[in-house]
C-alpha cells in the first residue's frame, strides 16, 4: 500500500471515529434533555403546568348569585410536620381556610354553613403506586352514584361527577367531585365542592374550578 493510500485510510478511520463519538454525545444530550423535561432534581415527575382561569369560572356563576359568589385565585398552604404543599385553585372570595392540615374552605355565610370546597390527596392506605382509577371509583364516586347523577365525565386519568343529594337540611344539595391521577404515582388527588340549596345552581362554576388545581409540594 502506498503512503497516499495509508494516509487516506487513516483519515477515513478518524472521521468514522469522530462521527461515532458525536452520535453518542448527541444521543446522551437528547436523553438528558428528556429527563430534565419530565423529572425534577430529586427524580420526581414534573407536574404539567396548570392554567387557572378565574374569569371563566366567574362567567359560570348564575346572575342571581353574582352579588354573593365571586371566585378569585387562592393559594391554600398546608403543613404536616416538615412537609409543605400549596394548592392553588379558583375559590370563592371570603371562604375561610381554618386548618393548616387540610386545603379545605368553608362558606362564611352563616355559622355551621354546609357549603365547602376541599382539595387534597389520597393514598388509600400506604402511599405506594396503586390502581388509582379503581380506587377513586370505589372511594369517591360509588358512594355518590346512588343519588341523582347529573354529570359523569370520564377521561384518561380523570373523572368528574355531579350529583343532586336532596335537601334534608343537614347535607349538601349538590356535590361536585373531580379526581385525577397518574399511573405510577404514590397518590391521587381530588377536588370536591359540597353546595347547599342556595348555591346548587353554581355547580358548573365549581366544576370548572375543580378542573384546574395547581399543586406544589409533597402532598
């Protein structure tokens, strides 16, 4: 083989090696980008961004109730030991958050008011990955399905039900409940609005509010 041929072969080999290394580096970079997009620094799944449209929620409040029911964006902070979680949701102005242990709001309309809005998580026992759809169906929806169901929407990773419970004076007239989950997570989340007879016509507004809950923290 001539010196020129040897030089040519050496050059081709070098280019091939550089190309292979570059390909590997690009693949690793892409994999790294994908990981940053889906996980935080602790390796936990990054929750998708949630847009809270307060104006859209208020637009669903019946005209007859707009003087007493106005929604605003609220950040409900709960603290359990060293763990802190913030639930951000469209919630009624003036409703009170009385406990740092739960993200529960109650109407301040009168002492003992029935109406309330509650968001939170459920592990159904030990906080490990479980079949959340089946658990939510059993825990949150089956007990209410015996009432008159006016809405029951199901989608991948989410279910919403609205029921009319009756008006016996001691329980809510209408209940709105939304549950959502991600396969492989250690818990699922719910948003529940229990409304007395004076607020039952605002169920669509509470339904809209429950569709967008931002969660930041460990709960």
